[in-house]
């Protein structure tokens, strides 16, 4: 039996081969009120072993982007355009083209791309033990016996810092504390050694000390397993801790993407600048962390004309930003922004 954890040690270069290329992805919801453009022409790439952070206020399309990748968009929504290319040695598979209930995407979910959720209960059923569920996930994707799968599950629980994994494996999810449940969910996600782990607000539901531990754990795992990570959060401090690249979303659009260092030292989009000001510990705008961005995200059906951020923008150019949607501009190597200021 191969060991679950490969100690490869990733170096942080941009020379790594691409793992996931999302091109012009659009995912809409349809209802009596109209069409809700939850994701509206978003493009990004994740390389093998790299960590991408996706940030933006609540309702900007972060979770729907993740649901689209896993083809788990709720039934009132649909991917209406774009490609989601999952690369492997032999080429690439466009996940958009797969039947969402078919065997290909089911093989990819868990085995290639695993996900952990905000609320650790969401990933588990309450009527089975941690072990039952983890072993089932392992056996779904790897040809191994029940006993071998159990051994892998115990090893993985140990790897994520679960105390007494030989005993915890037989515990029910409700019997664990929030932090331990979060670790168990991470272990379940990792047990099949995915190439990409998507973490949607991984630390919002747990308290501050546990948050730090979970982040530390994700960072270690990503490095040791040379696994790619897509971290969704509204917390830019989390991204500065973990990520190589960042994409900022606003109302379904990718308004700015850049290497993390460039984005934090030289943010371009007025929305990004505002978000950074609201995080005092990042050192920008110290002492003025309140109300860094005026107003609030408009309702999903009332998308402003031109640039959707213009009603809140401190650098609004009249008769331009409120009329024309901004083009996407490439400023430096892989630093892109959708803003008239740079066009
Ligand atoms: N199942 C759904 N039905 C209708 N609208 C939805 C559904 N899920 C999400 N949305 C809408 O899509 C937009 C993006 O949501 P989401 O991706 O969850 O935002 P985020 O994760 O950035 O907070 C929001 O306007 C949200 O209300
Ligand atoms: Mg969300």
C-alpha cells in the first residue's frame, strides 16, 4: 500500500505546470425576479502545488465559483459559458462539458479535487462515525481493502493533528469539538491525496485560536503534499498568510488578479485598495479600518451600469465608469485589473 502522504516539498516558483485553467466562466441563477449573474466571465489559473486566494465581500460569487468547478451548482443555476480545464499529463478535461452526475466528475470529486466547507458539520453525516465516512471515501477512489482503508484513514487523522487517531476514528462527528471536526473533515478531504483542495471560508465557523491552527495545518499540508490550494475567504489576512496568488471578486467579476506580494504591496483596483484598508494588521491604512469602502454591495438584480463598483468608488470618472464596463488590463506580468483608471 502506498503511503498517503508524500514528502515532496514544494518550491514556490511559477514554473510549475498548470493544474486548473478557468476561462471566462459564467454561472447564472434563474428565477422569477430575473437572471442573477453570480459568476460573470471569470478567468484564473492554479498551478500544481500553488495556493490561490479568492477574496471579496459576501455575495460576490466566490462559493459559486467553487461549486462550478466541482459541478455542484444548485439546480436553479447553470454554467452558461466558459471552460474549466483540469490538466493532467495526457492533456486536459473540460469539466464544464461533463455530465454533472456522470462517472467522470464523480471520479474527479474527492480524488483530484476535494473540498472542505465553512461549517464542518456540512461535510459529514451525523449517523456514521468519522471512520465509516473516511473509509468509504477512500474505498470509492482507491482499490484497497477495508483494513487498508482504515489504516490510511488513521494515518491521515494523525497527519492533521488529531489526538489518538486510533480511537477518534470510531467517534461520531457530533462527539468532537468544532476544531477537531474541522480537522476530521480536512483528513477526509486529504485521504485520497487530491491535486487540489478547495477550502471555502475554512476558518469562519471556528474560534480564533483554532483558526490559526487550521491555517497552519493547511499551509503545512500544502507544502508537504505539494497539493494546490484554492482558499476562499473574505479575510485578506488569511490570504497573506497562505497564498501565492490572489483574485479579488466583485459582483461576479474578477476585478483584480496578481501574485500575492504584488497585490498587497501595490493594489491597483480601488475596490482592492478599500478591502486592504479594512484589514489593519496588513499595515495599510492603520487607524482608519472602519468603513474603508463606502456603501454596500448592491442587490444581485440591481447591477449598476458601466463598472459595477462605480457607485462606491472614490476614484470614479464621471461619464466613463458609470457608462462603459471597464476592460481587463494587464499591468505587469500576471497582474490584471478591470478598471478605467488603467485603460
Ligand atoms: N442557490 C442559489 N440560488 C439563487 N441565487 C444564489 C444561489 N446561491 C448563490 N446565489 C447568489 O449568487 C451570488 C453569489 O453567491 P456566492 O457565490 O455564495 O457569494 P460568496 O461566496 O462570494 O459570498 C449571490 O448574489 C447569491 O445570492
Ligand atoms: Mg461563500
